[in-house]
C-alpha cells in the first residue's frame, strides 16, 4: 500500500471544504476566522505535498508555505483587531448583525 | 423672337406678387389695387403682343408653308437629374399656348379690375392681389411650359395659388376646409401625374414636349413594349398623367373639390375655377395629344371619364340652390365636354371622318369661348351676391328690374352656354358635337343630351334669379347694379361672348398647326339648337313665374332630387374614406402602433433593465457569508463549466 | 510500499485533520472550535514532519499552533463570556453551506483524480529522491538573491508585517 | 548574494524611503511638527512621483528573475503614483478632522505601504513575491477602511473587507498550489509558462485558473467576486474609497495581465479566454445593473467602478501589446476620471457631510464649478468625447477587436451596449445636478486649497489626456520597450 | 496645421467656447456678442469655402477631396486628424453654419443659464463641423459623439414638457446606435488593408485598398448602417425623435433636426456605402424596406398628432427616411436628391422648429386643438409657418420640391419591380405630407381664434425675424436655383458609385 499524493490531497481538500462550510454557516466572526485558517492550511499543505511528490528536488513549495504561514499570521492579526473593534462598537461578534450596508 | 417680352410676361406677375406680398402690409389698398391692375394690364398687353405676333406676323419661326410651328423662345436648364433627363424652364409658343396667353391675361385682367370693386373693404386686399398675381404667373408658366416637368412645377404652383385664394376668407372654417380639400384632392391627382411623368420620362429620357409630340411613335418604341399588369407601360403613363388632368379639371371622381372651392371670393372662382386653372387638364391632354393618340386605351378612357362627368355634373347642377355651385357644376360639365371632344379626336385620318382632328380644334375653341362666358357668368353671379349678400337663389328672384346691366350680361352668358346662335357657345359646341358624331353616334347623342341639360339648368337659374318672384328682403336692402369697376368687365365679357364665335378659330388652332376652315354642320346645329330651345322653354315654363310646378316635380321623385342635390353622395363617400378609413383606421392605428409597440419596446428595454436591477439586488444582501458563497460558487462554476465545455 | 509506521501515522493525521476540521466548523462553543482548530494545525504540522519538512513543521507548530492560537484564545476571551453558545444555524444556511462546500470538494477531488501529472509514486520513493532539506539550505535560500533564493520576499514580508503592526495599532488605538 | 540588486528597485526604494521618513517623523516629532506632516508627505510624494517618471527603468531581471522593473511596470507605477498623489490632495482636509487627526501619520504610512505592495505586484515575476505584494496591498487597506473609528459603517466595511480578503487569499493560495503542480517545480512566471502546455489541459489546471482569477478578481472586484466592493466603498472613508477604487484596481489589473499573459499565455484560447469572457460580461452587466438604483454616491461609484473594471479587463482578454497599452491608458484615464468624481464627492462630504444623490439636486445653482467638474467626470467615465474616457474606451475596444475573432466582436458589442446602461446612470448624476428643479440642499462653500488643486488636476486630465495623444504614446512605448512582456506575448499567444 | 481652412471650422467653435467661458452668466450682451461674432465667422467661412471649392473645381481640380490635410494623432493605431471636403461636405458645412447662425438668433433670450446653454450649443456645433470635415473614421466618430451628448443637457435643462425622460431616451437611443456604429468602424479599421499592409482609418485609403472581405462587409454594413440609421431616424429606431424634439428648446431642435439628423445620412453613404460597397449592393434591400416604411409610416403618424412638435418630428422621420431611401438606391441622381433633401429638410425643419418655438413662447401651448386663427394675430409667424409648410409638402420654388423630385427620378432609374414599388410608395408620401401640413395650417393659423387670450399676443421680434428670414432665403434659394448645388455635388458621387459598381461586378 503506497501513500501516494492523493492520500494527502484529499484530506486537504476536505479541510478546504470544511473551511468553506464553516465560513458560510457560522455566525460568529471568530468562528469564521477559524474556518479561514482551515482553508489557508489546506493550501499550505497542498504546496508541501506537491513539492514532496512532484518536485522533490526543489523547495519552492515549502518556501511558499513558510511565507504563507507568515502572511496568515498577519491576516489573522488584522482580522482579530477588526473583530475586537466591532465588538467594541456593537457589543458582540455576531455576523448576522453586521449587514447594515446592503443592496 | 426677342426673349424680353416672354420673360417679362412671366416676370411681371411674380414681381408683383413679391412686391405686394412682402410690401403689401405697408401699402394702402388703393395703391395695391392700382399696382396689381397696372402690372396685370402690362402683362396682358405684352401677352397680346406676343400671341398676336405669333399668329399674325408670318415669321418663318412661327409659320412655315401655312403650318404653325412650335417655337421655344427660350429654354434654360433649371435642374439636371441626369445627363439627358434635364428639367428646363422655357417658353414655348405654339397655337394653344398663344391662345392660352390671351385667355389667361384677358380674364385675369377682367378679374383684377372687377375685384377692385368687389373686394373693396375686405381685409387683406393687398394679399388678395398678391395671390392673384401669383396665380397669373403660375398659370402663364404652366401654359408656356416647354416640357412636362415645367408643366408639373407650375401645375403645383397653380394648385397652391388656388389653395390660397379659396382660403382667402381664412377665418371661415368652411373656406379653410374647402381650400384644404381642393389642395389635397388635386395633390392626390398630381401624384398620378408625377408617377406618369416618372414612367414616361424613364422610357423617353426626355421631358420635352416638342421632342415627344413631334415623334410620338418614338415614344411608343422607347418603351420597348414593356407591360405592367396587362397594360402597356405607356398606357399606364398616359392614364396616370391624365389623372393629374382629372384632378385639376375636376373630372369624376376627383371633382369633389370644385363645388367647395366656391367658398373663395367670386372673382377668384371666375378666374381660376371657371376660366383658366380648371382647363389645365384639357390643356395637358391637348399638349400631349399626339402621344395620347398612340394609346387608344387612354383616349377611350378620356372619353368615358368625360362623358360620365359631363352628364353627372349636368344632372347635379339641376338640383342646386347655390348659384355658384350651379355654375361650378356647369363648369365641370363643360370641361368634360372638352375632354370628350379631345378624346374623340385623332391625329391620323380615320376612315369616314372628313377631319379626324376636329375634336381637338373644337375642344380648344370651346375652351376659349367657355372661358369668356363662364367668367362672365361668375362675375355676374358675383355682382348678384354683392347685391343680395347671399349665394342662394332663394334670396334672389325678380332681380331684372333692380340690376339691368347684370341681367343683360348674365342672359348673354346663359345664352352662350346654352349654345344659342349667334352666341359664341353655339359655334364651339357645334363643332364639338360634330366631331363626336363623326367619331361615333353614341358620343354625339350622349353629349347632345348633356347640352340640353345645360340649357335647362342654366335657364332654371336665370329664371329663378331674375324672374320668379321678388324677394321681400329687397324692401330693406334695395339691390342695385355694381360699380363701374365690376360692370365694365361684365359688359366687355358679354360682348366677347357674343362675338367670339365668329372668330375663324380653325385658322389659328389645330392639333398640327395646319389651318382648318370651320363650317357649320347643319344637322348637328339644328338638332342642338332645337334641344336647347326646348330646354329653355321648359325652364321658362317651370321657373319664369312663381308656380307650384317645380315643387310637384320635386315631390314626384324626391330621392332623385335629394340625391342630385347632395351630389350623389360623393362627398359623403370621400368623407368616409378619408376620415373613417384613412384617418380613423390607418393613421390612428399607425400612431398607436408607434407609441404602444415600437416606443413601448424601447421603453421596455429600459423597464426590463430596471426590473432586472431590482430582481438581482438580493445578491447584495449585506451578509459577508452570502458574498463568499457567491464568490466560491462563482469560482467553482467557472472551473466546472470551462471544464465541461473545453475538455 | 510504504512502511507500516508511515501508514499508521498517515491515518492518524488524516483522520485527525478531517475529524477536527469538521468539528471545528460545527461545534457551537467557540472555545471548543479553537481547540479543534489547534488539533488540526498540529496534525498538519505532523504531516509536514512526515513529508520530510521538519523546519516547516516546526514553524507550523510554533507560529500557528503557538502564536495564532493564542491570538484566537485572547480574542475569544475578550469577546465572549464563558459558556457562550453561538445560536443555532438555520437549516437554509446549512444547506447552502453543504452544497457549496460539497460542490467545491467534488470538483476539486475530481480534478485531482484526473490530473495528468498524477503518478503513483509512494512517499518512500519521493523521500528518497529528494531527501530532507537541511537548515543550512534553508538559511542560504532565505538570504540569497539568486534563482530559487528568497531574500527579496523575505525583506518584503518584513515590510508587510511592519505594516500590519501599524495597521493593528491604528485599529486598536482608541479615539 | 548580491545586495546591490536592491539598487535597481528605484520606485520601491523611493516609496519605502518616503515611508520611513514619514514613519520616523510621525513617531518622533512633537505636536507642532505634526502640522507639517501633510504638506511634507504630499511634497515628498510629488517629488518621488516625478523621480519615477524621470528615472529610466533598467528593465533587468533581478533576484534571479523574481523582480523586474521594465518600462511598462515603471509606467504603471508612475500612473499609480499620480492617483495616489491626487488621493493625498483630496484627503488633506479629511486627515485634519478631529476624528482622524491623531492618526494621520498612520494613514500616510499605510497608504505608502500598500502602494509598495502594489509595486511588488506589478513587478513580481514570481508568485511568492506576487502574493506578498498582493497581501501588502490589501491587508493594511483593511486598517485604512476602518479609519473612521466613530462611524459604525467604517467597522462594518473593514470586517467585510478583511474577511473577504482573507477568504480570497485562501482561494488564491489554493489555486496557486494547483498551479504549482503544473509548474515544473518553479513558481517563476517564465518557468511556469514553459511548463504549462496546451496538450495537457486538465480539470485541475482549469480549477487553478478559475481560483487564480477569483483571487485576483477579488482585488479587481470582478463579478461574482465583487460583492464586498459596494459595502466597503460605502463604509470606508471617502479618501480610502477613492484609493481603493482606482489605485488598487489599476495595480491588480496590470498584474493580472502580466500573470495571465506571461504565465498562462499558452492556455489563452483553451481556457482563460473563455473564463474571462464570461467574467467580463458579468462584471460589466451586473455592475451596471446595480449602479442604476444607487442613491448613495459612494455606493454608486462602487458599482460604476465594478463595471469599469470589466472594461479594464478587456485589455487583458485582448492579451497583446496593444491590449496592455490600452489597458494602462484606460487605467490612467480611469484614475483621473474616477478621482475627479471622488474629488467632488469628498469635497462635498467634507464641507457639508452630504452623500446622497438627492442632495446633489440643483447643485449647479450653488456650486457651478463643482457641478461642472462632476459632469466632466461623469461624461468621461461614460466614455463621451472629447473627454479622456472616450479615448480610453475606444482604444481598448480597438485592441480587443484586433484579434479578429467573432466572439470578441460580440464581447465588444455587449460591452458597448452596456455603455448605454452606464451612460444612463452617469447621466442620472448630471440630471440631479443640472436638471432637477429642486432647491439645492447644499449651500455654497469654499473648498480647501488642496482639494481645489486636485479638482483642477482631474479636470485638466479629463479634458486633455484624450485630446493629447502623448499619454497613450507613453504607455504604448513603455509596453513595446518592455522586452520580456513583448517576448512572452510573441511566444505564447497563438493566433 | 492652422493654414488649413477646414481646421478653422473646429477652431472657431472652440474659440467660441473659450469666449463664452470668459463671460459671466449674467452678462447677456457679452454672450450674445460672442455668439453672433463666432457664428457669423462660421457662416462667412463656409461661404468662402464654398466659393473657393467651386473655384478650384472650376479650374479642373478633380481630386476626390479638396483642402485635405492629415496630422498624426495616435500613432500606434495610425489614427490621424485627417480633413478634407468634397462637394457634399461643403454643402453640409454651409447648412450647419446657416443653422447655427439662425439658431443663435432663435435663442436670443434663452434662460436660465445662457452661458451654459451656448457652451453646450457650441460643443454641439464643434461636433457637427468636425464630423463633416473629417475623412478619418476615428475622428469622424469622435466628432459624431461630441455632437450627441450635449443634447442631453440642452434638452434636459432648457427643454419643456417631459424633458428628463425625453432627453434620456434620446441620448440613450442615439448612443445605442453609436454603439453599433463603433463596432462597425472598428471592424472596418481592422480590415482596412490587405494582410501585412498598414491599417488605416482614412476613408480614402480604405476605399482605395478595398480589402474588406465580403462576409465581413455584411456584418459591418449592418452595424454601420443601423448605427447611422438611428440618428437618421430610420424605422423602427426613430422613437427618440418625436419625444426628443418635442421637449427640446428651439435652437436645439433646429440644430438637431436640421443638422444632426443629417449626420446619419451623411455617414451612411460616406462610410457604410462607400467603404462597404459589396454589402451595400447586396443588403440594400433590407434597408430599402425599412426606410420605405419610414417614409410612409412617419407621414401617416404625423397625420393624427396634435402637438406641433410631434407633427414635425414625425414628418422628419418621413423626410429623413427619404434621405436614406435615396442613398440606398445607389445611383448618382438619387444620391444627389438625398443631399438636396438633407439640405432642404435641414433648413425647413429648422425653420419649423424655430417657428414652433416662437409660437410656443407666446401661446405656451403646442396643442393645435387649443390654437387657431393665429394668422390674424401674428401674421408674420403665420406666413413663415406656411412657407415652411409649403416647403415641406414640396411646393415648387422651395427646396423640398427639388429634393423630392430628384429623389423620385433618381430612384426610378432602378428598373426592377421591388424598387419601383417602393419608389411609388415613397411618392405617395407627398399626398400624405400635404394632408398633415394643411391640417396643421388649417387648425393653427386659419379659422377662428380659439383662445381669447391669444388676441393680445405680439408678432415676431427683430431677432426672430432675422433668424427666420435667413432660413427662408436659403430655402427659396435652393428651391429656385437648384442646379448649382447639383453641379457642386455631382462629382462627389463618382468615387462612391464607382466603388459600388466595381463591387457589383
């Protein structure tokens, strides 16, 4: 039994799908951010897997993941700052209450 | 020939029109009247000089070996459609145009003079004279046209002058609608004329009359035997051109405008709707005569139309109350007479006929005499109306004592039109009837009957106006003869009507310019005089004194009388077609279609856009999650669809 | 043929990833969700180790599981009372979520299966042909300016992080 | 290791230099010094802009081909700089207001960093650098969007922006990870271009392309990746909105062209031409349809900018030198036109606080000059000659039809029909200002000095940029002198 | 560049705009001074151009275009500012300057915002003049659109009635037309030279190259013809015209109906037929049907309207339909007629709209049912209206007659039944025209006065007289002496006819 590339890619895709599901369904901003982290992780994992299986001689994918982690950290930081701001403004982090701007 | 005079003949009236039209407002009435009369007088003198020079100078330009020639005094390019199809404006002198020059300027001058008295005190006196000048110009331009297109141009111009003059009393709705009717009906006829010109000129590649009439067979050949819907294209062309003539000359079924045109001032009716413009159709046929002769069907058509119209108009005239209407129908009838006369003529010898072109000469002769006596009658009617302020004979009666000059001159006119020797009408009518009998007994018999009717209705009017019984209103308003400006033309015209028959007309006007010596055909003359006298006698019996006979006759067959009085409902039919069908159905539905279908479609695009805009606004629901749902759905669908489509 | 150990480890991390991802997006308690996320991150870190990228795995655990999770926990504690449960998700929205996530997953998995480059090489073979990446190589790559070296991105991301700090400060600053 | 390579990144260094000066000055100066921050930043930036226009681009690939500053990228940077300069002028009054005065240093810093990120986006020839540039250009923007702290809308806009941004970056990263699978192990554009070939089309590559389009489409606000746009534009401070709508979009469009032509040029007609075909139609149409109903001027401009993005992307679907030149020209014209409109909007907002289109009724009675400029801007955006917008539109249409394919003719037809819809709503603004019989709701006021300068600049740009052909010539020459772009077009786009 | 006389046709309006820009809105006299000086200058310039053109032609200069000049504009796409005129353009310039001149006087007392009004008016004239002098299709199109858009504001701000709706509708529909047009022009450009040749926008070069493949010609012909046809009020794209004209202020209606609608016809043969001759040969029948319908349909629609401007707008549909109809006949005479009709319709519609504006300015209604007997109250205007009406219904001696006759005789040259039927249908319009013109004249001018209040109204003021007299003189001038126009333009068709004929072979 070989652990081929797909063995890693499929869970990664499922993780992505979970992230999408979470984003679309959760009401709490932080929960949504958590879903986003899942999606980002899934992408990182893809890079690493492709790097390992397809281009084992180079390290582009790994380097990309490394930077992606840093970017994800920055994104999370900004997002959390804004969420806290929202919390200060409206007293909760329920996304269903943040839809004043529409149509 | 020097071209100065012909140019002046055209230039003076149009200049007068411009001077009076633009400067008239600032002018006194007297000045305008004098200017108009002087201008027209000069024109008349010049026209006489030109015409008499043409007839009598013996110049080889005009007459060669006794044959009168067609001579283009000038012919300048006005508009070039193509290399060969060029519209010229020119001045053609030939027997009929010279004749028309005389007729037009004479009558016009008389009318100018007469109007000075008749129109005194009317508002827009200057305008009136301006329009008269415009009309004279147009009519002169029409008759001297060297080509059919020039004729069409002036044809339109006389139409518009007629429109303006009929609508002279523009504050009266009836005058306005009458003028509109006149213009539109003739315009409709002109459409036929135009299409006819289009067809004809396409084949002949020329507009020029001389080119066409001098070589009618060439015209026939040029069509190459092309046919359309079973008739040759030349037939179509000539019939359509004749349609134009039918409109102007008020032939059935395009006659309906002429009776209404009597809404205009009476002198105008005398000038335009009796003497000159309405004979333009006759003139047109005469002008194109050799070409018509190549198309038998067209000639037959002219005869038939003329015959029917003549009879119809005569019958209707018997049942009218308005004296101008009676005169109008009589005009229609008389013009139809001329048409038939032209229709029976032929440019080549016919077996058993001693002179096949007689109808042509006779028609022209009648045109001339009719112009004189009909103008006389109209002017006389004008004097009557001037005196009693009504158009209806019911307001008249017994006027012979009050208005002796009018009475005598009017009687002269009636006798002339009835064809009583020695009045001019006798001679021309006799020639016409002779020509008809020569061609076929039917035409002769039919038209003799019409001549009888003519005598009857004219004298019916005469008796009802001058005899019958005195109208009680005279006590308040004593009618009297008109002032000298009006009486003078009456007298002159009466004399002319009396004498004109003695002119040896055939020496001057024949279809090919060769002289023809008129001789009275005794059998025809006697017959027609007998019938006329009988008719006059009948009229005398019925109308000379007040008696119940007319009422009895009327009640004997009331529907006929009513129908004749209502002109056999032609107006109602036209009203129905124009108002109900064209306006009510076609125009309204097109306008509706435009607003509610086409425009609505355009607006519909806008509405659909707006509606879509509202329909899809839910996409922008304000929820991030929905946004992201769209986002990911978009990306996935994009991938999936491309995948399905491309691989 | 991969070693049984690898396979077992694989299954553990795969199941952990799938299970905890699922739990993280379905649980109604936000703190639990954060915890499940932590497990997922750890599992991914382990996967990196297993794939032979130790440095990356370490970074994953340090930055993600360490740093970012702390941020999350702080944020949650700042914005929530203990035992706060988020409201029930309405079925309408859940259906949409499932549809979207499902279709995305289906399309991508199909795409992966039909990928032309897919070759059945086992992890073992790949590990052998590539081998591990040493810290030295990584260090050189991150400070070099040649091809396949990342000095410029490295510098650039430092600007990005500085900007994010400024941004965070701006947002958080009162007034 | 050759650190001297940094020396070739002149535009970036200039921007970073200004950033450092502002940052340090802001941090260490006292209350008094803060007063000259705005003029200082503006003047420095103006000098920097001039420097970028003047200093010739080296065109050499540095960092192993990861970064290149050729004439085309230099030109687009210069264009972006013009936009940022106008934004700086416009925001001069706003940053002095109580609400943001204490944070104005941060405003400039974030602005400059995002600009730096955009520079990287357009110059990147490696996906890693590109992603970093993209994130630098979008993450600090979230902070800028949240700048009006006392306004709830600002927060809502910020959260919507950041959430969508992170989501889109996750999607983009996923897409790139799939691209990586086809890349032969290298994320350099040139390598990917060699390794992706037409024979091996697969679902995964299509998914990758779709995800990359979605990822960049977020920045460009292409439909259906645009939904954040209107809300964010409406909620963000007007200065930030104008910045978002032109500068950020312009950079993304250019980067999009570079990526899709240089990397994916070989699968142009197999894949992404059709994706973009659909996306462009959707973008233009949906943007227009939404714009019709808008009453809030900023929201209105948001939808207008969505549809404008569709037109910009026509340059990408043309995928040749002419397309790129036209696109750059379009961006430039769009910058002045849109900023002209925003200049008016922000002037009015700063002075009266009014933002609704109904408030503009009868504006010409009190503020004829502003109305006039707004009219010019609207006409230019709608593509009416003799204003610049007409030229940019017709040139971009020309470049698209140049490919000679029927499908693209139809695309242009659809775009042209959409210009009618867009004309409709642009005219609504004109109508409000000139035709509406209502009494004006906005009184007469004196606009600030900087605002006036920006208004004049935009007005002049709108009038002259089309009539004077040098701008287009500049873009065209810049593209034609960028050998790497031209080479990639020659090699990969098969006609 | 400025040594070329044609450039001044654009420069003067620009100077006009600059001059207006310096005036204040309240300073009516200064504004009028600028307008009068500049529009007189334009009139003088066009008369001078006309004379010079005739002189050169008389000297035997038989180039297709005279006074040509070409200056590179957008080099990468080979876009030039290329100018040149043939007889047709000369006449069109003359017409435009006459109408701008008359329009200036017709809007002597415009309010509010006179300065802005004249600014947009000047921009409109820039577009019109620029269009007629251009021989580069890019600049031509640019000027075309320049002429379209000021209409929105001119109608919207200074119009009457449902002005917002109408202005929007007019603008959007015309822009819709120009969308098709633009696509057509782009197609022409990209096929303007054989493979490898230098692509060009220059009309003369394109027609010289004759390199557009037939299958492309078909599509491009439809696009360009429809594009221009919308402006030429071709059925079924004419509905902007009634609404737009009804709401426009006087001078704008004059310029729009008088000149702008001519852009459509001019463009149709200068671009659609000249550059795409083969398609013109083969597809003309489609548009002959549409334009034939326009002629009759417009006339019938006009018969039942009650608003003066609607009547005139529908009559414009009919008359402009005739222009396009004649152009499609593809022979010299008919095209000459089309040009004459453009001139004639331009002048007489301008006159009509000027008069309607003046009447409306006094009575404040345009509904013919509420008016009557105006001839008595304002004889000057009444007479002018009648003259315009007579010109419209084709009275000889006025321009309409000449134009229509040339069209009919030209169109009749085409011998097949299809053309004949449509020609005859078109000739029928002369009767319908008479019907609606006389109906209006009868209701409006003649008959009893309907409204007592109208009795107090005054006749035309001096500037109104000036404006109308100018137009009437031109109408009568063309009507009485048409042949010089024929001679001016007849050579101009040679290249077009040659192109069409060689394509037919």
